[in-house]
C-alpha cells in the first residue's frame, strides 16, 4: 500500500510484549506507529479524551458515519461527542476488527487451559478484560468504562448466515498501523490473541510502539475522505480555538 507521507524518526520507542498492556496520552499532533514484529498480532484498543474521560471511542458511530464495515487507512476513530480521537493515517495490514471484543479470565481458561502465574510466571495466561481494567484503573476508570474495543491488525468477516469468521494471517511481520491524534487522547492497549483466533495454543504476539512527530497534513487524506470527517476534524479543532 502506498503511503502519502514520510514519517519523521521516532522520538520514543517501546516494546509491547505479547500478553502485555499499556496506557498513555497521545498528545495532539503526535503519531503512534504500531508494528507487528512476528505476524499475527492483535492489539485491543480503547480511547478516551484525555481531559474529559466520559468522552470515549464510539465504534458504531465511527463505522456508520464513514459507511464502512472495517476500519483502515483513511478512516477516523470518533468519540461519542463527534470528535476525532485518532485518524488512521497508514495501515499495511488493511483491516482492524470492531466486532470481536476481548476474552475474560474464564473464557481464556476454557480456550487455552490453566496457565497460572504460580506455574508459568511471566508466561502465565492473561486475558483482555483484566489487562484493560488494570490500565483503566490507573486513570480513575473502571468496569463501566470497559466498552467496545478496536482489535488492531485483525480481520473478522461476516458470513451470509450472520456467522463471524476470523481471517488468519491478516497481518504479517513488519506490517504497521499509524494513528494520528488531532486531540489529546488517552490510549489503552492489550496485546493478546483475538477472541475468535482458532489457534489452540496461548501465544500472543509482540508489537513495537513508536511515537513520532507529525504535522496535521499527515491526516489530510483522512479529513477529506468523506464530508463527515471534515466536520469531525472541525468539531475537534474547536477545542483548541
């Protein structure tokens, strides 16, 4: 996929190991690049306004207003106030899933078997719900804030009969997604296998995180991809007048 910009060198880089979780504020004008290091990565993602955390990612509105069933390059991630929490400025994997959600502890145990810390130490079986709740707690948030997640790098197709089908191999080693923040956005991440991934073994993949500096032109193709996105960016920019 051809990119329309040359990213600046990364200011900060950090490894998000398989099974790991992170949260941070992506400042206005920053670009976050997530790189799948081994192929088959999945990163469950929540977003909130950094300054008013009752404003959060609204995936149904993000899909509806852009007339799409998938989220990829050129799309925006909207808050429930109609503002752009992040714009997807690059995506070599080509698809991120907004349907599958995350597993809780009981579901991970049923799917992968027992994997306690006492047995496996740092290789213990983690689950998406607890990973996200740990990070949410750092920001004064809790269970009521654990809403729909965007599963970066993963693809789920809806079959004619309404069934959901996970597509293996959607992301390969070296694929990356870039998210540009037109506002200060709290980002919460959990790097675990997608709930619908049929692989029987617990083996979450690592992701490299890189923070880059970028001008607003990096997201111009997102702003102009549809009329609703132009309005969304304008609504966002009013915060900083």
